[in-house]
RNA sequence: GUGGAUAUGGCCUAGUUGGUUAGGGCGCCAGAUUGUGGCUCUGGAGGUCGAGAGUUCGAAUCUCUCUAUCCACCCCA
C-alpha cells in the first residue's frame, strides 16, 4: 500500500502555494500599514504554555493537542518513567500563546514602552476529526498587540482585519462581523457564576452537553444548537447587563470607533470564544455563501488582558486575532473569486535537432542568470511538441535554435501571442525577450 | 470521541437483477509531407475496479473485516 498523507493534512501543491503566498503577502502588506511586523515562533512549545494560556478546560487543550516527543522520552514514558516538564512538548494549536511567550521572553513590550505589534503566519495543529474547513494541520495568519489597553487598539485591529478581507477579495455583503464584550476579571467571574446557576436551575430541560458545560464553561451553552437549550438560554443573564463600569465603557468606545470608521457590525451578546484567555472585546467574522460548509467563521479574536501574566508573570494587556487560511480560501472559491495566479515563463528555448541542444542549454542558462524564467526540453521531443510544451507553460516567447541559427549565433525569436518571428543574436536575446 | 456516505487508469466518471477482452470524457503521448503552438481529425499508452478474506461455475457488482477519504455533530480559525 502506498503511503498517504496523514489524516486531516493537505499538500499545498504549486498552484496552492502561489495562492497561499499571495494570501500571506496581502496580510503582511495590509497589517504593515498599521505597524505590525512579522515574527515566527516554534511550531512546538512546552505543553505548559498552552495549558496555562489557553486553559485546561478548553477542548483545544483538553483533547485536541498533538504531543511532540523525542524517541528516547517516548521509551521512558512507555516504560512507566517520567520526563522533565520542559520535555513535555505540544505542536501549537493556535498562534497567540507562542507569540506572547516570545514577546515576554525577548522583552519586546517593555513597561511603559510602545506596544509590540506582531503578525505571524503558519501551520497550526489540532487533533480533530477533519471536515470541510477543518483540518488537523491548518494555516492561520494572525496578529498580536501587547502593551496597550486603549479601546482604539481593538477598533484599529478590527478595521484592519476588515480591510484585509476587502483586499483579498471577499465580498462584504457575504460577511458579517459579530462583536461582544466578555468582561474582565472584575465582572466575568460573577457573571459566569450567574449563568452557571441559571443553567443548573433549568438543567432538567437542557441537553447533556449543556449540563456538562455548566461547570466547565457555562458561557458556551449560548452556542448550543439544541432548540430547547437555545430557548432557555435566550432568557439567561446577558453579558451586557453584567459588565462592570470600566468594561462597559471600553466596549462603548470600541463601538464608537467602529461607527466612526463606518464599519458595520452585529452585537451578539451570546458570542463567546472558546479559549479561556479572552477578556472584554471579542469578535468573529462569519461568511454565508453557498458551498461554504458548516464552518462559517473565517476569522476571530479579541482582547486578552490576562494572558501575559499567565505566561510570564508580568501584567500587560493584549489584543489579537487569527484568520483561517483554508476557510478563507473556501469562501473565496464559493464566492467565485479567482484565486490562482498564473505560472510565468518568459522564454522557451526550442532546439530543432540534437546538434543544437548543447548550445540551447548554455543559452537557457545565460538567460536565467540574467533573471529570466526560461524553460527548455529535456525529453528529446520533436520541435512540434516543444512548441506544444511552450504553449502549455504559458511561455511568452519561444527561441527556435536550429543549425541555421546556430551557425550565425542567432535564434529565431517568436512572440507566441502575435506569431511574429525574427532573428535575434545570442547577445541580444535577453533584452529582446524583455522588450 | 459519535454518526452518515463513498472508494473504478493522472483527474472526473458509466457499469442495469453478479456472466465474455471494465466503457466514456478530460489530460497525456504520437501522427495529419519537408524545422513551429493554441482549434480539428486519426491513432496509442495507461486500470491486480482501496486492501484482505468469504459466498459462487463465475465478483467492480453480494457478505465480513480493515484502511483511507468526504460530510455532519462536537469544537474552533
């Protein structure tokens, strides 16, 4: 049996790779206008980072992390031994924790200094059952801003994200921006407790999942799709009523900035993110296009003012979001947006017979050294099929090299679009192709 | 983790109640006179019908097991 790719992974083929780079480049360009600079952190971190940062009770940490382990340590574990905590490693299930760790470790957000604004792009890993828009290895582009607690940072980030979608070509009419505030450590615990006890009161009428959620993460009950549960949760205590004054004020200001920027949004008091570190502002971008599948969230994020302390022991407010690459791609394709860019071949060198192949080879090399994308036949094809190949490669020009041309140190340069063909000296070839 | 579906040459697929050399389309390769592409025409190569076992005179087709993929739940981007 041939070996296949692991479950839930995708090969980015050349055509996919071109688009992926376009996607990342577009993000870098847009985010760069807002002061975000690229960073790359390890694909794996100490497991402890994710456990503390994302939260032990979350599904992501509780059951979806891939453990990375060396062969020796695996043996030790299988033999019933223990390994040091720094050897307990996990593939990153999301990007925020690692970036925040790096910021803390390198002092990129010194106290009182300007906020650190960083962006990342790369693969994330979650051991879920794959389906449309959900892979075990998937790609995210995201940003993190550490060190500023002003609501303008939240608004700026959300606006920036919407600008990115605009630039990549997603139709605004198919997207909706949901926002909410989850409160902070001053008001969320009490609110959380009130929801928990509300669920407990109605537990007998709710699904098993929600009863389980009551203790683990009661706010997630708002997301339940069971009709009975959503009816009950409709009357549950709402976050906006429970926010403390400073959270309320922060939320109002974020909305005011968005209003001023003309960004349309939907306030959704039931929007809760599944990662524990979120505080105050949370948001999510959903798309609604035929063929999208059931994974409609293409981006999401929010404020996480407590994460830095959890990771490094030092206080620093944070804000960030992540964009799901694969889901965006599905959305773009569903919206009929052309996403693949064409391969570029400037010149194809066609050799009429074997006597000119050596000269053709050298000529191709010289043109490449001068910066042209050049292809040449390596299968001893006939001249006719070399032309077919050139056509398939999308070559703009073909240089025909036969005994006649070679004798004069020339090629017959054909423009594939206009069909015009004229003799060009070897030395003039590069400039003639560029013309 | 739970549930449903699917698995036929590089890709998409036909295959009726099990019955001769598994059919088609795309793609690929080669030709259509002398050194030239995209269209058309002609010809050609390429398949142990996901793997293994079973039923049968006979299995792509029926049964079982396994594997993989897709879709949905859950959860998240």
